C-alpha cells in the first residue's frame, strides 16, 4: 500500500484542534450521569477522532479494492459482512457486480489476503487512498447502537 498523502500545515492544526475537542468530549462523557448523555459524548468524541485521522492523512483514507492480478483492472465489487451459517460468526466477503458475476461465474468471493478462491480466480486485494469523510450511522427505528464509519467521497457527491 502506498503512503498517505502528506497533510498541509493548516490540516495538521485542524486535526490537533479536533483531537483536543474529542478529548474534552470524552472527559465530559466519563462524568455524565445519564446513559443517553454518556453515549452522545462518546459518539461525538469518536467522530472527532475519526475526522482528525482523516485530516492528518491529507483528507484521505485507505479503502480496499479487488484487482485482477495480471491486468491490474479494478473490479466493481464491495466488501460486505455476512453471517457464516457453519461457524455462527460474521465474515467479510466481496460482492461482485452483475458484470463481474457473468465474467467469473460467482457473485461472492471470500475477503482476505489468504483467500484461495481469489488466487484461483487471478484476483488480489489492495488498498487505495481515496478522499474520505467520517459519518455517524444509526440503525433505523432506534434499535441498536449508532457507530462511526469512514466512507469515500465519490465524484459528484454533494456532501
């Protein structure tokens, strides 16, 4: 994997300010008396830490991609988590697009550098540095915990 793009002096200062704000929110969350406030402070602190990490990397974050070994062509695929019915755990797989499905004859490929399926199909995983942002994702209906995710900023994205 290539190194992260170098941040500017202004980005370094912004990241330091975000980290200081995150530490302050984390402290407030530690002394909060009710569960909702504690969780809100924790989530806000985590969001600021994630944003600071992105800024420190010049506004970029590494994202996995699936590549053909011989040609270097990037496949239209995304990593998803599925329930493994045999081990009763969650595991990550690559979900291939319809075009790639017809090309390789399968819709899913196990994720991980040691995947024999990837090697047999002539594929490999690599990371690419893409412009990114951190977001809070909350499950619909208020069930479950909100979490922080880092997502790529794609061309034409208004956010």
